[in-house]
C-alpha cells in the first residue's frame, strides 16, 4: 500500500470535512508521498521531507496534517506542532489596492475580500442569493478544481451598501482561487508591489481595529472563533501608527 492510498482510506473512515480532507491530501502531494510505500515510511523520512519546507506556517500546516493522518502510528507523536508565525504585510494605501482591483476581471471578488474579509475561496463562490439586505451569508467556497464545498467558517458579515448593490447585480463567477491570485499578482507587479488575497483580508481587519471598532465586532466580521486571532494575527500596526496614537492621545 502507498502512503497516498493509506491517507485516502484513513480520512474516508473519519468524520472529516471535505475541505479538510483536500487540505491534508495536498500535504501528501506537496511532500511527494503519494506513491511512497507505506512500509518504508518512518519519522526520519517525514523529517527529511519537512526540512525542505522553508515557510514556517506551511511547515506547521503539514505537521498538523501528518499528525492527523498517521495518528495510529506511535512515532508520529515525536512531531510537535510549532507555533504559528504571524504574517506581516506592507499594506499599500487603499487607493492603490482599489486600482489593482480595477485592473482585474475579479474586481468584485477582490472587493469582497477587501471590504468584507472573505477568504479567496469564499469570494469566488458568492452569488446574489447570498445577500439579504446588507448582510452577506458565507456558506460555500470553491476549490481549485471548481468544486463547491462548505466554507471554512460559516457565518454572516455586514457589508457597505454600495458593495451590496454590486453583489445584487453581479454575474455568476466561474473563476477559481488560483486564477484570482494570479490576476492580483500580475496586476500588482505593474505597480511595483505584491498583492495577494490574504493581504486584502489583513487590510480589512487592520482597518477595523485602527478605526476603533469594538474588538468583538471585528471578530464577528472576520468570523474568527478566537478574539486573539483577530487582534494578534490579522492586524498590522507599525511604529508610525503607534506614534500617531500617542501624539493624538497625549498632545
């Protein structure tokens, strides 16, 4: 039996969401383990494969997946899940981001990430039927293969009325998360910057926090289960921001 076959069978027998199964199987593919003989698999083999993963958060994601897939194997407990490293983005001005989105055929999906905090997979699955007044229901996401799955976090967000009007008039989106990422990357390079979907979600959360929005309201808009995630991982505060705050408070 191969590692890929074992992982498929193990995950199928558990109550795991389809999106989680796809994510875990993506780890098997990225570590080039799909056709690796299960009989030859060991902690040393996995450690060697993980050494090639330089991004700390991607490394953490793979360890989580491996611990889940191979939980029946005693040696998997030697893999400790590292702490997540907050991503730090150089957030461009709002006008610059809007210009990048205007150049893209995915402008509306980008606006939903920038002004509603949607994840890229969720943004390409939104339809007018998901809108009730100015409340947007997030229940679905689209994967790279174009399949519609349950969203990572189901919930509602309140969006600006001007954006709600755009959603009501929108045409069905048939694009994929990868196509959206590529479009943002290509168009932002023209301006000498790098913009990706997750940066837009960070911008949305940071804008709320820096504008004095109640932390609980920000958490709900971001659809986080933990307020710490909202405040610690999705806000970008630099020295200039701190100086401005101190100057305005204690002038």
